[in-house]
C-alpha cells in the first residue's frame, strides 16, 4: 500500500539525513521526499511517499517518531487529504506536432512556461496519477526532460499538523 | 531544537569551551572519563589536568575507552563517558558506540573535531563524525558555537539517560574548545521533539491483568529493558505473586534471582528446553523490556504459526520495539518499572486469582521439560570442561561477582552456568556481539566497584582483540580476574562449521597463540595456566585471594565442546538440538 507521511522536523543541519538514513538503514522504500521550511522558521515539513504493508508503515512511523529531530509524524493516507505534485516537462514541439502538444497540455491544464522554436516547457500540477497520465499521453520520443518535485500533502478540513 | 532556557545567569564565569565541557561533566557528577588524547582535544585535555573532580582513565585504544565507559554504565546504571580525538580516534570508537547502541546503554561520547573553518576541507584527522556515527547513536550533535556547548551537553545527558537509553555523541571543533563563553549549566532541558512516554495506559494495564489471571499456561519473558529500567524488584514480585514461570534473555539475566524456582533459565538460541518450550507453548505471554529478536525467538513465522492463539502482552518504553517482529495483543508503552508497579497493585487489589489447577498442570508440564536436564555435561571428563569452570567460578565467588564476558561459546556458558542473583552483575555485548569487550568492561566495572569481585570470562580469540588494556589495568591498579577458556579455537565459529559446514574448520583455529602467562607477566600481572580439572578450583581461589593483583587464568579446556541446547538460525524455538541428539 502507498502511504503519504507528513513529518514536522526541527530545522537542524542533518535532520534530513537522519530521516533519509533511517529509510535506507532499515530497508524502507522512499518513492518521493520533499522538504522545505514552514511558517515557523524553526521547523521544516517533509512529505514522504512510501510503500509497504500496514505493519511496515506502522514501524516506519514509530522509527521516525524515535528520531530526536522529528517533532510530529502523521500518515495522511489514513484520513482525507489533498496531495499535489509539480512537474516540469521539456518536450519536442516542432512542425505539425507543435499544435498537438499544446492541445494535450491544455487538456491536462498544463501551462507552457518556456518556448523555443523546437520545444515547449510545460508546467503541470496535480496528483501523481495525473502527472503519470500526462506523460503517458505524450509520445515517448517527444519527452526531452522531466523534473518532478515529489508529492506534497496536507489534511483536508480544519485539522492542522502542529508541533 | 527549540528549548526553553531558564534566564541566563549573568554572573556565570567566563570559561573556554574546553573548561565548559569538563565543568558540565562535573556538574553531571561524572566520576570517570575514559579517553585518549589527540590534536583536536588538546584544549580539553588541558582543562582536564586543571581540575580533580573528573578522573580521566587513559586507555590504550579508543575502542577500550568506549567499552570501559559502557561497562561502567551497565554495572552502575549511570551514563558512561568517553573522550576521543577526531578522525582515527572517532573511527576507533565506532565499534564501542555501536555496541552500546545495540544494547541501549546510556553514554555520552565527546569527540574532538577539526576547527570549524577547516570542516569539509579534508583537513588532517578530519572525518564526518556526525555522519559516521549517526546510525549507531541515539542522537548526536556538532557544536559550532561555544555559547551552545553547555546546553548541548545537558541535552546529551538528558537524551542518553531517559526513555530507551543510548549513546549520544557531542562533536566539538577545536576552535570551539578554545573560545570563551559565560558558563551556565541548565538544571533542565525541554525538547519539544523528544518526550518519551513513561506512564503506561491504565486501560491496557487492566486488560493485561485480566489476560494474565485468565491464563492457563502463562509465561513471563524478561529482557534487558527490565535491567535498564531498574525493574528487577517488580519483576520478581510479580512472578512470585502469580507463581508464573519466568525466563530471562541474555540481556535480562539477573532481573529475577536464578535461584528462584520459577526461573526456568535463559531462553533463545542457547536457552534451556524448559524456557524455550514454555515460550512456544504458553497461552499468555507477558514480555517485559524485551524485543523478540532473532537470537531469542528464532524464526518469527514459526513462533506465531506454532501457536496462533497465544496472547501477548508487551511492556516497553520504546514503542518501536512493540509489534516489530511479532504481533502483540496488548501493547503497553511506558517505563517498565512503573507499569509493573501498577500491574502488581491491580492484581493485589482484585479478588481474582490465577487458575490454580491449570497452573499446577502447566508446572507439571514444565517439570517434564526440566527433567531433560538440557545443560548436563560430562562432569567426569579428564579434560577441563568449560561449563565446570563457570560452575567453580560461581562457587568461589559465592555467586556474587560481577561477570563480564566476550563473545563466543564461553559467553554462552557463562550465561548458562553462572546463576545470577542480581541485575547488573552480568555484563556482555548481546546485540552487537562484539569480541573484545570483556576486559574493558571489567575495567569499567572495577572502577565503579573497587571492592567487588570482577571476573572476565573470555576466550583466547576474543581476549586478543583488546588485550592492550592489560596495560591500563596496571596503570590504574585494576585487579580484575581473567578466566580465559582456552579451547584454541574460535569455538563458536567452529561449532557452526561443525554443524552447518561439514566440519570444515575454515580459519577458526587459533594458531600461534601467545603464552598468556608470560604475556600477563610482561604487563606486570600474574598469570596462571590450568590444565587439569582438579586444579581449577584451587587456581580460582588463588586468583581471587590475590586481592590487589590482576590474574590471568589461562584454562586449557576441551576443544570439542559445543554449546547446547541450540536452535539453529532460522528455525523455531522448539526445534532445538540437544547434546544427546548428537
Ligand atoms: C569483532 C568480532 N569479530 C568476529 C566475530 C564473530 N565471532 C563470534 S564468536 C567468535 C569466536 C570467538 O572465539 P573465542 O573468543 O576463542 O571464544 P570461544 O567461542 O572459543 O569460547 C567469532 C570470531 C565477533 N563476534 N566479533
Ligand atoms: Mg576459543
């Protein structure tokens, strides 16, 4: 099962490597990891997408909580939540394909943010599924470069993750 | 880390970072620092020399410093402290840090680092200490500002000694140890990201009590957490109150007196038949400060499948130890001592009593397993049997010594045959299984308890891994007794080769052994070689009578002896090999 863990960590040098090191040392999967400071400059928020059985994810959560720099951990997938990922894709867009490429980007509500006479750079936000679907909709040979941020997640409603 | 500081004492003295470090140790009541100097810690050593409260013990290898501090901590329950220099000082210390980490031993390790401006430049004796040690410490810090040093050391002691204990490392760059700051040592620190749960959940404790009272075939399984959590009194009280069988892990030995008839011996890979069979066949299992590790329950699938209706209650201060390898029915996160105290009070206050008839039948079943006498060995052997030596050691020390050990067969025999009556008397590396710990452990113990008998049960291979510490023992007059069960083999390796690798003893023979008697003498100690069973007791008595001398007993034992029972790796607990099977 895929789980989205949201983690508040102390904004300390080395906090990221403690978390990443835990995953590699214990053989847990990281599908994606994002991290940036929060409105409180002393803390960073991480979102980690991982896969594993319920037992493994329970163990991951406990191990994360044990790290001294970790302030809070929640498994967003246990409740209603929103997830988004940002992707930048550079695609070949020359000749007769140029119009088609623009149309596909429009369908997925992508924005063209950079243009040359042979290429477009498209910005796309959405769930991981949506981004995957967009890439599948493109002709493989047309994709020159993709950059994805990994998933960021937040709980729905008024509930907030706080220290 | 956010921290609520009490108002800064404006009056604090101005001290150098080095002086601050030492003052912090003395504020913490640290008696001994085990260490080894070098360039990055020169200011700290200078500060050490200017005071008397904290005594430095100069080892001969940083590994020895870490193990000695660890042994001190295991025997006293107080944090062990070590001090080493940057680079090779740190890398030498890593084995000792990892050893303490695996057994959750409270330690504070202070390491020197190259000056802050040189960090990252591949400076002389630079290594990424925080990076190298990260996976084997409870936490670590690099202190870049001298104003943060005192509070960081306070945090280190706090983290090392609370919750599930463990080693914490503080890396101090040389320039930080030279700079000055106002010294203020906080009484308390608060870390918002660190607050171990101490009090068990009342509802869960009630559930546990009910399960225990309803049990037909109960079993109490106690690990090192009960020793670390000072809960042996409560463990013993509960076991006696309920009249339930109790087993200890290698790390839990002494948490119930071995002489108690309810104690069924150690469990696990080299556990007794009665302990392992009772674990496998019980209907309610109470686990206290234990972690169901592979050397204890073997294959977790076999453990579960062999008895799918068994109900498990697990008390541990570390939530991640619960339901890690084995699914648990009633988890109780909390300090084992407090939780057991509550549990005992509940049992005493309630009217329900354990089912006496069922319990009698269960004890009768256990008696049939006990009757196998699984630890029996050839007492009439003309060659010295290692088990016999341990039995004699127990007799000569009246079962009241501190016994340290190294790793191998001798360790298992010491665990099986020295019947520990008290906690913190059995000092060994259970989790990491580090050869070489025995002698430095004995040093740490002897410094803590100068009047106690301290024996190190070792093997001719293990002892050579930290043998240089014989010199430290000379310098500080540490008259420990070394009991070298010399079988001329890495016996435990040889045993596995015999059982699982077609008797091919690849590289496990200890060739070119030194003359240990002469070696001991060269270091200024007493050496005695023992070759006949009839001489064992006399030699032991002589050794312990030499109160102020370190004695190295080189005891030539049966080369072919194996440790039984044995649960082969990956097998289930009831799949033991017994001596009589071969
Ligand atoms: C540092 C280290 N290296 C290797 C091992 C693997 N090992 C476990 S027991 C053992 C042999 C120990 O021999 P000895 O000290 O003579 O004890 P014996 O088993 O013969 O009693 C070895 C090599 C270990 N535990 N620790
Ligand atoms: Mg040997």
